[in-house]
C-alpha cells in the first residue's frame, strides 16, 4: 500500500537556524498538508496545499514558515529562524482528489530545537 | 472559539470487550467529522469520515455515529483486540474560504489488556 514518507525521522537544530522538513506524498494525490503536534498536546493544522499554492493556513503558519513542492514528488516545510517553541512532531499528509477525502499521514519528523 | 472535546481522556478495557468513545464539538460551519487512530510514535490513520447528512459509518469493528443537531459523535469499538491500544482522535472539518481547516480533539487514549 502506498505510503507518505517523511525525512528525517528526527532533526536536531540550533535555535535561530533554518530547517527544512521533507515529505514524499502518495504519488497520485493532489492535496498536501502539514500538521504539528507538540509533545503531550493535540495535533494542530498548519497548512494545506493544492495546485502549487496554499489553499488554507492556520494562525500558527506565520511568516517564518513556508511550503514548497520543488519537483513532482517532494513537498517541503521550511522554518526560517527556529525558536524553542517550534520543537514538535511535524506530520505531512496527502489526500487524493479532494480535501474532503481521507488524509494519509506520514510517521512524522521529530524536530528538537536547542 | 471552535472546539472539539473528547471523553474519556483515557480508558482501559479487557480484550474482547466493547467500548464507546465520545466527541462533542462546537465547530461551525461544519463540513465533516473524522475519526483517526494514532499508534504511539506513528502518524494518525483515518478510520471514518462522515458528512453532516450521515448518521453512521462503519469500518470493520469500528462504528462511528454522528448527531449534527446536538453536535455529538461517538466511536464504538466492538470485540476489542490488543492492537486497538492507541489514541483515538476526533477531527472536525470547518469549511472556510477555499479550503478546510481541521480542528483536532486531544484524543482518547485506549489501552486494551489481556
């Protein structure tokens, strides 16, 4: 069964540094998403992406965040100047032909900011 | 403020028993309600999606119900197995603009014991 894959599984970064989290969505999916889950808290929506542009974003997704689909397979989340509070598990997800379809999640990247 | 509240926070049941998890929401305008299963250290896995016009939906031993009038949903697990031990998350989709904003509950942590 096709899977959403995320790399790396764990990223440790110094505060203030830029970090790029990578995702390979399921190949025939058209909608892509990023979520985060701070340890012990609920999953929070960050952004959805369709047709090479952001379709929805939350209040969390401020100017330090950006997303990109640089080629036909990768979907990336960039955090420009990381803060301690950015430490969390970041999940990528994709859905087939509508954002109303089941979303398939990757197993996440654990981001630790020192 | 849009909210999704789940109960109980945690639950322990014996293998083979049934259980029901609850979800109350105040999200409006409502698009759909989803239940996810999240194993420790893994990404969420979709169990069911229901629109406001659907009252019930099943996926194997999982049956979700929805009462859009009272804004309540439940997830019933039949004949529980050890592998059902996980966090079960209720997610309500808010139709907004050109996309969907997902509101996550904090989850119910289920432990199935032999």
